[in-house]
C-alpha cells in the first residue's frame, strides 16, 4: 500500500507548466492559478515631432517564480520516484520471501499430519484384522460348543432309554416309586422330629418373642434428628425491643393478635419469649419475628404481610415433611390433606418426643413385628402411621383418639385401621391381633428409656393442682387425678349436694382447668354422686 501511496503523491505533485490544477480547483475553490505575465508595450499613434531627447532603458519583463522552479520540482519528483520504486522492490521481495517461508512451513505441517494419519490408518487396519480373527475364532468355538451340547443330550437320552428298558418303568414312574419308598421310610422319623420341634418351640417361645421384639426395635432405628425447639428469639440490642413494642404498644398488640401467641419481653434484655399451646402458630410467630427484626420495618401492615408469607411457606414445609414421612415407611397414594396433617408432626412434641420421630420409629417396628407374626402388614403400617393424627387437630374438641378416628373415617380409611387408632390406648377392647400389635409397638417406642422426658416436680404439681381445683367446692368429698392427669374423678357428699349439682359442678371444674392450667392432651372430669342406705337384719 505504501508503494501505491507514494506513486499517487508523485503524480499529484508533477504537472506540466501552464496547466490548471483541477484537483485544487475542486477541493479548494478559493485558490486561483496564476498565469505568467507578459510585458505589455503600449501602442500609440505617431507623436508630433519633438526635439530629440536622450534614450532611456526599456523595462524587463516580469517572470513567474513557479516557471522558474518547475525544473527543480521535476528533478525532485524523479528522484523521489526512483526511491519509491526501490522501496517497492525491496518490500515486494520481503513479502515474497515471507510467503515462500510460510508455504514451506505449511508444507511441512501437512506432511507431518499426513504421516500421522497414515500411521493411525495402519493401526486401525491392524485392529480390524485382529477383530475379524477373533470373531472367526468365537464363531468356531460357539459351533464346537453347540455340537458338544448336542452330543451330550444324545448321550443322556440314550442312558435314560437304556435305564427305562432295564427297569421296565418310565422316568416319571421311577420318580414316583422312589418318593413313595422314601416317604414310607421317613414317616416315623418325621413324626419324631415334628414332636421334638414342637417341644423345642414351646420351650423357646418366650426367648423367641424377646428376639423378635429386639430385632424389631433394631429395625426401628431412624436417622431423623429429634428437635427440642424453644420459642425464644434473640435480639441484637435493647433498641429492638422498642421497635417490637411500637408507639403505645401498637406493634406488639398487632403481632399478638395476628399470630395468636403471647409475647414476653421481661425474660432478658436480649431475648423475647413466645408462648402458645399450638406449636405451629408458635413456630410461625418465631420465624416472623426474626424476619421483622432483621428487616427493621416493624409496623402492623408489615407484620401482617410477613406473617402471611411465613404461614404459606410453613404450609409447604409441613406438606413436604408429611410426604417424606409417608415415603420413609412405604405408604403411597395418601390424600394430600392427610399428608399435610402428618407434616404438622414436625412441630408437635409429646413429653419431649417429636411426633415424626415417634411415628417413624413405631411404624418401622410395627412392620417388622407384623412380618414376624404373619399379620396384615398394611393394616399395622397404616395404624401406626395414623394412631396419633388426632394430636394435630386443634379446631375441634375431644381426645386425640376420638379426633384421630374422626379424621381417618373422613378420608376413607378401612375399619381395621380405625380400630387400631381407637384401641391404641386400650380405651376400647382389642378387636384383633393387628390392633394389639399397634398398641404394643406404641408402648415400645414411647416407653423406652430416653424417648420421653418430663419434669417430675411439674408432673406432681399438675396432679395436685387438678385435685385442688376439684376439692375447692364444698359439695366435694374426695377428688382423684388418675390416668397420668388425663382424668379427674370427683366424689360428692350426698347430703350437701343435689343431682343437678353433678352437671353444674363438672362444667365449673372443666372451665377452671382450661383457664388456670397448662396440660397436654385433654382432661376428663367425672363427677359422681350416690346415696347408700344400709340396714342389718338380726
């Protein structure tokens, strides 16, 4: 490119004298080309003769400087053109040598690639030939094996035919005769062995039962980690308490109203304790409060928005937990509403034992026991899975057994499963071995050491509180808290009470227990009034 640029500059600078510069005219119209000036001699008429004066010198013509410099420019342009031609030849020579060198390198690379391809092709041909040889050898071996198998079958058939000819019986007849003779010979020994095994089974029955239960408990081991959650929210500073309370307490009142929990701010400067009988509501309140503190925008509208979002998320979490529980025990095609109820087990505890862990453990043990005892495995499995389903039903009154039967009946569970739920606390006599198995494995899972815990002092205080409330009425003679605090039996003084007092007093005691105490499950109040008259005949 430099060569042609130099040539174009050369031809632009060298022009003939007297030619107008067309390029300059087009690019710069203000430039005007100067023409050489020629001396003008004025011509006049012949003058009147005058006296002769001395002759003066004639003026010289004016010459254009550009005409004087044209030769120098031409010589300079010719010199420059020679230099450009020389440079162009050098540059062309360099380009040619570079192109030849690149061509040689490309030729070498192509030759190397060609050699590599030839080597690979040779290897492929060698492998193909080896494979063909192996295939031929395999075909020959297969043919030899087929011939050997055919010869062996022919020889076997010849031996069988010869044996049938010698014995005079066919193969089936010989087999039947042999079995008859063997059965007659071993009948006495079999009877003796059966009596011996029966005696050993009776002697080892208790030991075998223990082994079955221990093996079932071993299979009931679960990798589910029991969670002991405490509804306590940690605060970063005491300023967070002020934001939680809000102006005139509007934030804390809105939070308690929306979540349905009680907020205690007096436990510690950096802690907030949430209390509620419903563990799901308590968990929703805990997560919502943590998010509100982290966000910093604590106001009634924001509280309502966050609680609604957390409730939706928790519903999904509980459904997934219920699905995992059903899949872990091999129960499928369960109604989605029932799966969601089972997922609530994640946040429900019974004396410190998580219901998911308890249900999973009990179901695995029940499946093993059902297999060992030859029971209906599906009935035992569903009975163990749903026996505590009533504990997560909070919108109806009744014991968890009654509520569980109602829920299972609502979703079309079989009658045998309903019996398992109804009889797992011996409230109703057992109707079959499957129901007894569910009761037994429930006791194994709940009563084993370390499964559940309860503060002994709190347990005694709860029983005493129940009896104290019942004895606070003047008509009451004695009150007994029985069934681990699930029932209060009240005996009235006949002389100080009437028959109508039985119903009225039962309602009063029930209302006081609900308002003044915290207790798991339900408490049944039984008020008894009777009149006795004893006479002795002598």
